[in-house]
């Protein structure tokens, strides 16, 4: 659960903090990497796994991935610092895959297994036995027992048990994946089908054993700062409330400068520009060219469309994502600078690796990773700076952070241009629901619609790299959005940075 500190989250965030501290302080990096597992798991007895050796080995792999280094297979010997020269080059990109299963940390969780628990009362009625269509349930020593070789997992016994003593066990990572990317390898451990995977990161969040980890660019970002580059943070709209009670919006500029950044820009700037482009796109193409339009801002959603519904690829709006639009604006203002997207999303890391985007976005950090940088520098010191306002953006752009916000912003922009134009909207959050949305569109249920999809349940406020409960984050984002100086994205003062728009309110060339 987001917002709850657990052994898994403590270890993960300690790794990010130590990598950030190592990057800032310098020294013998290879030696430090070898020592980190012992620093994070001291003593002779492990706290979280059966073996302290396993615990340290898992930490070592998490450390490597946090450095952006490849995952090391347990079948081959390699020191933890192997390949560190790659991490020392801030211009290098980590190699895919982004999401990795640390095999020896996987619990081989039962996957879609129906079992009788100790709650079974051995009742006289035994309805579970009566309704089972395969006769898979018998009574053994007074309690129900399911023959797994006969069970077809229909769940009828679960529904009939008055004591709720029968449960379905599902692998958490597979259950969290909305597009069936998670499978089992030959040893029953979790495995990722990268042909399907969109890198939304929800499997990482769901795994209670810390066996799934993503690669990070914390180390490379700090190296770039230390080399004297102008490094700008592009802060995603979901940032509000992510960095604790002291991390209020008016502290963001001074806080990031304390980390070594040159300045901060809100990605809501790019969200406003994205709204204008998507509104123009919708007016021009629906229904004349396409039966419906698909929003483009969530990379995991658009990747899912391309992979699973390729016939709808042309229905995706041509608008660049807010991250890219903001980065291009920053680089036009500050040539030769570096741009770091700071947000809730793992999929943005892969978006930034695309050949057409690499020159725009240099690094991507999640809120969780950025918190490691704050912790390395000291939270009290980082947030002790002066208050300063952020950017002049629309309320609608800031509301991109939660489900429904994107579509509503586009509708508002269209209605400002053409008040009589009807805009029908359907939205889904979470890839399972997104998949259902597109199935309905395939059946012709959403002709003339604007379809908004977000890969994470609740929207970006529940991205894999967030730190706070999504409900609280949504409220915080809305409150901050309501302080914006204007409502509709069409009124943005940054229109000159959208080259495809001839002038405000005109349709795209």
C-alpha cells in the first residue's frame, strides 16, 4: 500500500539514498559498492530473509540496478562492481530491460490456486463439495480438501462457503499486471514477457518480496551535476505531497537547487501545450479521419495500444507528451543544458530512451529515487530554503496527474474554441481497464469519442515511483491546481514553444 513504510520500501529507499550519497561524495566506487550490502544488512543474522547471504545478494543486485547496471545472473560469477565504468559516464543510457526479476529473491508464489484454509469448520452441509462440478473436494479428517489435479479454478466453492474458508491464491505481480506480461519460468519463478510489457512498474509495486526492481539514473544525474552542467528538473504534475510535509510546492525550487540543479520547471507547462495540440487534433480528425482519438500522454498506455491493438495506432493523438514538450521548451531557453524529468512513472524511462527523444530528455528519475537524493543531502537542510512560486500554468495542466484530468482539459480547450462542439469522453485507469476500453472501441461502442487511458490505477498519482497514497495525492494535486492563475490551457503564456500551432485556438497544420 502506498504511503505505508514496510521492510521492502525501507530497503529499496535505503539503496537509493546510499547510491545518491556515493555519487555526491565520490571516492573508491568499486570498494563502496562491495561494502554497501554489508552496510545495509549488518551483523550476522538477516532480518527479512532466511539467509543473511541471500539478503545481501539481493541488496547487491538492487544496488547494481540502482546504478543503472545490468542484472547479474546467479549462474555466473561476477563482482558487484562489474561494469561500473558504464555508470560513471553520465552520457550512457542503461540497456534494456528496464524491469528485472531478481530470480533468487522470488518466492515462487502460487498462481491461481484454490485452497481450503484452516478456517474450514468441517460443517455438515459442506456446500463446497456439493457445488464442485469436478468432484475435486473431499473431507479429510473432518475438513474439506481440494484435489488440485481435478480443480478447474471455477471458484464456485469459494462463493458457497459460509465461513469464507476457501481462497484463491494469485501471484501478486501477475495480478497487478493488466496485460498478462507475468509468467513463470522453468523453476516456477516470476518472469516477464518483454514482448508485451509496457514498463508501467505495477508488478514492482505489487511484489511483496522485493524481487522485481527497475534500473535508475540517480548516479548518472548526480555525475552530470558534479561535472558542472546546467541541469534542470522538469517536475511532473503529480509531485504535490510526494516529498513529505516539508516538501510543499513553494519549496521545490530551493530544494532542487540544494541538490545541485540549476532550476525547476513544472511539466504542467508541457501539459498545457499537449492539451492545445490534442484539442486541435481531435477537432481536425474526429470523426472525419478517425472514428475516435486516443490520448498520447501516458507512454505505457500508448505502448499497449500499439502492441495489443495495432489497428488503432493511427488513432493515437500526434501530440508530444508533456515531458517532451517541457524538455524542448527548456532546451530552447537554455541551450546545451541537461533536462531531468522527475515524476511518478517508470515507463517514462523507456520513452526517454527513444531515438527521437534522447536529445530532449537526458535523465528520468521517479519521486522515490529523487527522495533518495533528498535523504542523502538531509531532508531538513534541503527543505530549509526560501519559498518561491513555480510556473504560470493552467489548472487543467496541473490536473493531468489523476485519471480523467487529461480528457477534461482537452474538453475545456475545445469548448473555449467551439462552445457548441459535443465531445464525448471515456476514460480508463489501470491497464486491465484500458484493455477493456479498447475492446469496446473495437466493437464500435466509442465512435466519436476521446479515449483517455492511464496505465496506473487512479492515474499518475499512483505511478510505480510515487510515495503517497493516491487518494491523498489526488486531493493535494487538486488543491494546488486551484491556485493556478488561469483555468484553460489555451491561455498559456508558453504558446510560442508549440511549433505545430499557428496561433492560439487554430487547428494544427
